[in-house]
C-alpha cells in the first residue's frame, strides 16, 4: 500500500516500524467541509468552516514525526476541498506514508496536488451507478469517481478504490473486487459500523442502529471473508492482510474479537481543529500541540486501559491498526505487501545491499 518513495524515507519508515510502542498510524480529518450528502454520515449536516492554518498543520506533522508515527491518513470531510492540500501532502509525504481519501469528486481536478501522495483512496460503494449515487446522495458520483480512478491511474499516481462493506452492497462485493482487480486497481475495504458511543462530544457520527446498512447476514459476511482470503492468494492487490480478514471472519462467525483495541496506543485520530482522540467515537482528550508530552501522561495511560476493553465499533481501519499495531504486526504487513513495496523500492534504487551500506 505504499506509493513511490525516496530511499531515505523508506529507510526512516522501516526504522520507525521496527521501534516498539509507537503510535504508528494517525488519521487526520483535516476539514469538516464536505460536498457529498452520504446517507447516515453527519459530517455534511454539521459542517464547520473552521480549520487549522497550513502552518499549524505542518507544526502538527512535525510533532507526529517526533512521536514516531509512520503513516498519516488525510481525510475529512473531503480533504481535497482545502486549497492548501497540495502543500500539506507534499510536507507530510517527506516523513510519512501518506494516504489521501477522496469521495471521487475532487481527485481528477487536483492531480498536481496529489502527486506526492503515496496512496490515494477513492470511495466507491457499488458497481451500479444509481445504487452508489443513492448512498452518496449526489448525482453522477459514481461516474465522476470512476473517471477519477482512471485519471489517477493514467497519471501514474497510486490509486485504489475503497468500498464500505454494508448490508446494502454485501452480495456484490466479490464482483466489485474482481471488476477493479481486472483493471489492475487495488481494493481496500471499509466496514460499515453504526456509532453507538455514549460520549457526548464524539468527533463525528455514522449510521443508526438497524438502518439499511447494518450487516445482518453474518453467514454471507463469513463467506465473503473466505472468498477474499482465497482471492488474495492469487492477487496481491487486495490491500487487506489475511490476519485482518481472518479476524473479521471470526467476528461474524462467533461474535468474538480476537484483538484488543489499541486506540491511543498504536493509533489515534485528529480532527479539523487539531483535537486528538483515540478514535472518532470518543471525546477529544488533548490538542495535537499538547503532544508529545500528553502522550506519556497518566490520563492517556488510563484511557488506553479503557479503550483496550472497548468493543463499541467494527471499523476496519481501527481493527487493522489494532491487529497490526506492533513491530511484528508491521512486519506481517510488510511481508504481505512486499510485491507492491518492491516496485517502489525499485524506483528508489533500494536493494538490501544499499540498505546495509546506509547503516
Ligand atoms: S461519508 Fe465522507 S464523503 Fe460522505 S458525507 Fe461523510 S465525510 Fe462526506
Ligand atoms: S473499539 Fe476502539 S476504535 Fe472502536 S469505539 Fe472502541 S476505542 Fe474506539
């Protein structure tokens, strides 16, 4: 899941990934502006024009670097609605594996801003334009998103599609995957989860209990995990580790979690005002500018203990970060993504020999 990167950056990331007890992954929701009206998401209904200045975002990125973060996911709202997004991506990509999310409406217009991103994820939820546009609440969302994927691919920018698996599209996810894999486009999934946190000030909310998206067919979900596990053996462009797929399968089969949540340990989120939370379902607990000191505070220690026994969500990214939020987890990802990583290392003239020479 890594885009073209310099040798220096590749080595620096390798070193950070092998240093234990770090917050490896951060999701920064850079803006609360959004041009879509997705069903169930409250971001577009509660937009906020306030956001951190470019300089403050850069200062925050410097702090993340000091903390040892290796991957930053820039999301929103739609992060590409920020006029300074190119400058932010360029700065972030010097130090971090930098992933940028778009709902498919902006990427084709912001190609030059995206050139430094390691990875651009375009969210598309169905192979059927009208079904996708219904979920997104915007006409032509599907057409524009597919056009954006093609344009990024033509421009040599690392792009993937990112469907949110829900009851609404569960039975077509395999076809969806095959459709994009046959076009040489990787797939990274999200998993629909309604938020039922009781924290009053959670960063944003998605879904309602028993809405049309909540997964009710557990058997189909288990079968889908099996099919993706089999497909993954033949195609390295499914950007899910087998460990993650096995954990999701087990969850739908038995209702049991094989992982402990590592929010505020190995990952955390930052909102558009620079507030830090373990995940978007919980209240902000610090400002990015309070880190790194707050990171080692008793307050954070006690929150880590609470979050590690929390079972309030099944968001795929948080499960992924929890399962792979350790040195051995990072090595597992590196091993599974080696075929993808190989082509980037080739671009940067990386060989095991010159890695040894750099030491
Ligand atoms: S899900 Fe994403 S694209 Fe859709 S309204 Fe919410 S923030 Fe915007
Ligand atoms: S399980 Fe983890 S990521 Fe999910 S709500 Fe609880 S603390 Fe947040």
